[in-house]
C-alpha cells in the first residue's frame, strides 16, 4: 500500500482495519503514516515524503520522489511479490507505479478515484492502464468509470462513518478548554508545508482583522505536529501568538467545537462539511502552478462540499482573492447570518447521509473479488 499524505493515511488506516478483520495474518507494507502504523503497517518510507502539491513544488522534489518510486517498484517485483497493491490517492505517484506492477502481473486497486470529473480528464486512460479496480468514495464515480471500461465499486466515504451525524460540540469544547458561550473560528491552513507557506499568514492576518472588531472571538488552529514549529513562527510574525490557540493535531475535535472554519481547500473541507460547519474555503499557491491548474479545471467549484452539492454552498476565495480583508469579511458574513448557518447545516446533513456506507466491508469485498480473479 502507498498513501501519500495525511488524508490518504487516514483513509488507508480505515481500510486496513477492514482488511485485517478479513485476513488477520495480513502483512501490509509500503509507504504510510501514523494511522496505518496503528494497524500494524510496515512503512518502508513515511507518507510525508510524498506530501507535495503543485507543479513547481513537485519539481523541487522530483528526483527524490522518482527515486522512492523506483526503489519501491524494484523491491516489490524482485522479492516476494504481493498478492495485491493498493494505491491510496496520490495518483501522480501511484498510477505510474500501479501500471508497472499490473504489467508484471500484480493485481492493483486504486482507492479514491482521481477527480477526472473536476480536472485533468486525460487521466482516464492512465487509470485504465494502471488499476484493475477502483474503489470510489463518491456515488457518481463508478458509472463514469464504467463508460471507459474501468471496473469500480462505490464504497462510500470512510469519514462519513467516523464523523457522527450529530457531533458533540459541548464535549469537544470541554476538551479544548473552550466555554459553551464562546464564538469559535477554526483556522486550518493545510496539512502540507507548501500550504502553510502560502496560506497561514493570510489566515492569521484575517484573524487579526476579526479580532479588532470582534474581541470575544476565539481562534483555534489544529497543527500537524511536523508543521507546528513553522505555524508558531508565522503566528508570531502576524502578532497573533497570544490570540491563537494552537493545538497538535486534533482537527476533528477542533471542527466539532467550532462555529465555523477558515480552511484550505482539500479533504479537510469535506471533513468540515461532515461536521456540518459553515466555512470559508481558500487557496493560494505558486503562481505558475496556479496558471497550469486553472486551465485544467472542468467545474466552477474547487471545494469538495461545493462540488458534491453542485452549488456555491460556501464561499471560495482562490489565489489573488485570498487576501486577509476578503477572508475576514467572508467570515463576518457567516457570523451575521445565523439563518444561513442553519441552512448549510441541513444541506451538509443530507450530504453526510449520501456518503455513509460500510466502507471497510465494501472495499474488502471488492479486493477479495479482485484477488479471486
């Protein structure tokens, strides 16, 4: 198995739980993170080696990443071959590896259909050449893949089962030392170093503006432990070190506790939607990477909640729009419209129901069928 970042590690950890129930003596090896390690995964490389986003950023790490993929491929093919290879997200890394393994006779599955419905539709041919089976987390994807002769199964989104339909806000606030009457803004600047580089200062500057006219507003920042030092430094640079409650990890506790969130586009936005939280989605990246990605978009939305709802349910401020004054105003717009916040809660509850399935069992069933050939 290969999972390339924090969200992939979480998905892979959930899947491994189901696989181990079916096959208690399972040996799982490859590239992974702490959630996979809890399931007995043997990580030959840590998943954060692959946690790079954006064309320019990838180029800076290209030699190392390609070297890891080559070493992993050779190790899998020259030693005892695995019964199956499961690539968890990270399509730019995994699909090429899967194609080599599939050509050598190893059964391959890809968990999380690449978002060909949002951008880079040309990847459909690469998926067909790489994956014997695709495990889809969104209900419309299997039919789309079937049109191109790719076997796929809708397994639901694992997070829809992990996150309760009605999160316990009071318990989460107690865990974080927050009062029930506090108004809480969760700030999530991303799980990658490049995201923190481009977004954290913008988010903290927006928080500083909000602090001036809403002095009672509380700010909580769940930080990836590996990025904590950098986030602390940016908070000091923004003059907000004393106003931000920065905690190690605990993103789910923070999302359960908050009233709304200022959040980087990515898997975390879907987590926020499953917690039924209003949000302001933002993203900023290297200019050249943005120009390339912008031309490959197929839909007007970038945030997963908006894509799944096929509507601008929550605001998106991208690239040059993601400036502190605009971010702060978008947060104020939510706080000044309680009825709008209630409406989005109902919309996200419907979304949650549509994504709830017994993911571990359905995915394990599909993998067992693949192994039986």
